[in-house]
């Protein structure tokens, strides 16, 4: 039974965006701070630090979670995906990122990294989500610029492009 | 092979200590139940169980909790089980809320297939969880936090935290469920109504782990309904109501008003005594003003939503 003592840093390994990473963390270090300060992956933003705003959302083993409500030591061996992992290549946007750009789904961009990670998970599990499903997912985020309408439009654009039964429109509940 | 875009940013930097951070603690990644119980036995109140962390981490970040040791139970295989038992559902301590939703959802799909095949009839097939007759749980679960916290937070963690506005304690009380506690030397079951003692205070002793909760199936011929009012979907309830109505009895459970979920037997909808009994219940809950709502508003919500869920439960029963 490994006991990681409070006053020391402990070796920690997990997969970040498909690549193994190693770093040292005290038990109390949050995943947000491990990503940003130890690994230097600053794409994940830090807002409220108590789980309300959603800016720090990352994917752990595929599920969208709040990195500020996760200790770095909890994700030992896990598969972490952050906004840096969305882009297929340097300078190329993912379809969802491109839709955000096309539909003006961001202004200051502070909340965007987290929202992208939530919507990426939603669109993976539900390729043609309804507007209600998109809005429910967005209820876990706070955006002070857009009023959300343009974010919903961007997600719907991806949903409508998703392969499905020919000619069938997604149902908007 | 093109390098991922983030690779160029991976420059290690010094750890910067800012303000909103947890205090120091030891962290133990338990591998089996015995290890968890030994630590709780040795360290008592100094140790806290860490499951999904969705209630504990905000408390740590705000330094409202200062445990000496956190025991992470999420890798204890024995605690990860959701089990359909005759007469009820058993949910282990390491079962995440999203896992439970999937479990209830697949049960619904099975029920629907059976129904389509004409094999048997159970409740209302469109209700998630009806195959297990856990309709109330299925109704309330989407109201528990957000998708981004349900993916991590556990069912038993919400029970352990015992926030008076939380949905899962309310459902446990309304369903007549029980909390299964275990320490090194003993195991006991506490009925939900005796488990919640006050705001974030429960009957759990310092050396005890909530090993699981159990929820009895809802009898055929019993209707249930759930509704809540919150500022934003996923936030804690200002008022949440659950109703359980059988042929000859009605029970209303209210969360978000008193310091714990409170249940009361009430006259059946249609009985002329119901409005007065609901009004008494609303007053007896001892609502207070806070930044979210006034006491007057809370009482009015209890009267109105209480009445609505009771009626809805009758429709669900029939």
C-alpha cells in the first residue's frame, strides 16, 4: 500500500495526449497545477478552483472532468487528454475548433479550452447530439462573453455534419 | 509523423504556490478493503476517505478540511460493484455517479426489449431504471451536479458529504434505503432516516467506511416523482421534493430547506386535508433566508412543488 508523504514530492506517471509523461508532485498538488507548472502544458486554464466554472475541464480516460477537483496523484497511470491534444497537427484546427472559429464561439477564450474538452467527449459518445444535450453539457461551464448561443451553433454544426442515417435531421428536443 | 502542437510548450517550470490550494496531507492509494479499514482504525478523524473528490476537493481547496491523511479507495475492486439484488440495488463506495447512470440506462434498454417482446411489464418503459424499479433514483440522477462532476463523483461520496441540498441523500431517504458501514471490528446498516443527523453530519463513526448503500425496489402499484428548483441546472437545489405514493399512503421528502432531507407521511392527493398538512410541513421545516432564496419563497416552493410531485406520483402509480 503506497503512502505518499505530505512533505515530499513523489514520482508520477501518466499519459498526456498519447505520450507518456513523468513528473514529481506533492500529494496536495492539483492536476491543474501539475499540468501547467510541472509539465508546462498551459492550455488548460484555471478559473474558480472549486469546481464551478469548468475552465479547467480535461478528459481522464475519456471522461470530461474538472482538473481543479482532481489531485495529480489520483491520475497515476491514467490517460489524460487536454486541449493541446485536439489539434491533429501543428497549425491545424480540429473540426470542433474550426467550428468554434467559424461560429464566433469564443471571444476572450478563457473558458474555451474546457468547453472544447467537454464537447469533444459529448460528440465522441453521441455523434449527433440534440441542442438540449449540448446545452446540458454546457451547463457545467461558465462563459462570460458569448451568451452560449454561438457555442451551441458551433456544436450543432459538427452534429449536423456527423455521419448518420441519410437525410435524417437530429431531433431537437 | 507530425509532432502534436502541444509538444513545443512542454517546458518544465517551478511549482508556483498560489492561494486556493489544499493544505498538506499524506496520500494513501489503498489496494484492498482491509487497508482502508486499518487506516481509519489507526488514524480516525485525522484520516478522510477520498473517492471521486467532488465534494472533498472543494473543501480542501478552500481549506475547510485539513485531514492528515487521504485514503483513496477508487482502486479497491471490491467497492466498485453495482449489484442488482432481489428486492433492491446495492451501490458500492467506489461507484461513480456516471457508472450508476450507465447501469440504470442499460437496465432500461433491457426492460424495453422485454416489453417489446411482450415478455413482461414493468412500470413505465420510458423511465430510465424502471427495470430495477429505481425510477426515483433515475429521475434524480441527472440533477446531481454536472456531467463533468458525475463522471468523477461517487454515489456514496454524496451520501457521506450529506449536504442538505444534495439529491442523492434525498433519494436514499425517500426510497427507504440504508447505509452500510464497516470498520475493522464491526459492520452495521443504518436506515437512511437515522443516518443524516444534520448539515454535513452523519451517523458514521470516525473509524467507519461507507462500504455501500442499498435502495429497495419500488413496489409495483407505487408511484414516485421528483422535482427541484435551482438557479442553474446542476447547482444545489433551493428546494427539492420527492414523493412516494401507494394505494393508501403518501410520503413527501424535502431537501434544501432543513439541515437534512426530511420525510413526512401526508394525506393522499384528493384528500381535503392535504393543503393544510403541506402547509404545516412547510413551516415545520424551519426555512431560513440566505443568499439564494428567502424562507417565505422556500415554504411556498414546498407547498407548490410538494403538491405537484404528489399528484405526479399518483399519475405514475395508476
